[in-house]
């Protein structure tokens, strides 16, 4: 079975930032606290906060965090 690759699209406007991932889109209003984090992440070309925000909005926060921690531990063990 082939695995479909999904890419994150980030679009910035005066009113906020739109995230596109797979079939879903998410809007981060300039009024939201996360907007400041998003701007810093864009300046640093760091897209991890966007994936975390998507997971949070999908209700996958704790499970996603735990999976990321396991992956980081695995990578650390390989080094």
C-alpha cells in the first residue's frame, strides 16, 4: 500500500495565517495568542509549532506530544 504524503502549506496575510495540511485548513487570526509564536516560527523557518497547533486543534495534543517524545528518544538513542 502506498502512503500518501501530505505537505504543510503556510499562507500569511494581514488578518492572520492560514495552514493547509492534506484536506484540512486552519486559520490563525492575528488576534490569537499563537499568532505571535507563528510569526517567530516563520522567521526561523521552523514549522514544528504549526504541526503542534494542528494536532491541538484536532484534539490530538497529548497523543501527538507523546509520539514526538518517543521519536526524539529514538533519534537520541541512535546518536
